[in-house]
């Protein structure tokens, strides 16, 4: 998730566990919660996929937590006055560090929790990468706990967030049921399907499923009370290695980079409609009613570095009024399920 939330959940966990023994347990935990994202420094001008390959990689793995916690504790243990309390300092830093990868795995981006035993990208799809409800609950709990030098507010905030993630799991499963109904209505056999929470809520979901050689993208709204609704989206033809032109498949570097990008995207790869030479990640789009990938790759076999990373993040425009209309159920494009 966003850095603020990652720091806050590390702070809350450390304060709840070590607030009685450490005056600033929340601060130590916050640093621990931020440290794993230092993997963004791993990048190369000659290999544009190195950054996406190593973000949420070993620094986010369960096996790396002891080492990561030790690294996160160094700023305090390097100071003499903290060395007498080295055990709770190390514990607070390690606990804060441990929250990071687990929280990231709750999103749709994918996190290598099982490294080095597996490169599988764990993505539980239960919370949006940015969720103000989740973040504000943590902020209130940590601020109150720090001001009162108490553990309880931080613990209450953590319990609320755990319940929030559990409710996201229930909503995800309900959205998957609606996805199955939509596919059946179209006469499709779902070969694989996922739903992703959208910005700041658990009611509106981005539905993505494969039927044959096509991906189908829709928006689904599943209120806690009342009937679900949906709005049709886009269709995109699946692109795999065999769909690449021969001049691309004959280049070993391009073949390897396509496999890396396909792994990163979970196999959800298709050509951008407005730029057919760009192969994008269908999970994320600039628009809700069509497929315009936020990022992707472009291959140029004649170049020394034949793979180009295409990032359209700056072109992303979010209509807050449109998002709010979706959340409260007044958006005109939504229709009830038959």
C-alpha cells in the first residue's frame, strides 16, 4: 500500500506490543514498516524490468523478516542509550517490518511472500492500494496512543483494520459470484477470473476474467444491503509468447523480458488499443469503461536495449465525483443483474 499506511500499521503493531516497555515504540515500528520499500532503489538503465521485478521481492518475503527487522533497528541500537533495551527495540522494529509484506499481499499488485522457496506473487485482493478508511483508522489509533503513551488505542486500530480486511475478503467473494453470473449471462466459460478492489472502498470492484482468447473487464458494485449491479466494460485479446511476431520471438532477450512481464502481470497481458505495439497489464487501466493500460512494455529488436518500459501513470485522471457516484450507487451507467 502507500508509504503512509505502511508506516502507520508498523507503528500501531509496535506500539500495541511494546508500548509499555518503550517510550517511542510507535516510531521504531513506523521505520520498520517503511524499510521494505527501499527495494525501489534496485533499478537499471539497461534493464527497465529490473525495478518491477524486484519491487515487493526479497525485502517483502516472510523469510527476510528477521534480517529486515535487524536492519530497521540499527538507527536505535547504534545509540548507547537504547542498547540496554535492545530486545524490545529489536522486537518493535521486527514487528513493524513484518507488517509490511503481509499488508502488501492484501492488495492486487502481488508480493513474493514465499521467496526464496517460490516466486509466486501473493495477491489476496481484499483492499485497495489507497484506502482512506483503513489509513485514517490507523492514523487515529497511533496518534492517540502516542499522545497518551498507551497501547490500547493502537490495539483497537489494529483490530478495526483486521476486521476491515476480513470484510474485504467477504466482499471479494461476493463480487466473484457476480462475475460468474455476468459470464454465464454472456454464455462464457470462465477459465480464470479475479476481482480487484477500487480506489478507497469495498463496494466497487474491477472484474477481470478470461474466456477463450479474450479478457473481459467490467465494473461490479456489491452493496452490503441491496442487490448488486454492474456496468459492462472492455474486451481485450490475450497476448502470449506465441502471439508475438517472429522477429520478436527470435530475439532471446525479448523472449526473456516478455516472460518476466507476463509473470509480473499474472498473465493478464494484452495490446493497448491506441498503441498496438505496447503490451499492457490488463489489471490496471487509465479508464473504467475501456482498456488503456497504465503500464506495459514495447519491444524494438533493432535497439541495443530492445525492451522499453511504458509508464502512463502521469496521464491517469480520477474523477472523484464519478468514484463517489459509484460508491453510493447513483452512477447512471450501472444496471441491475437480470
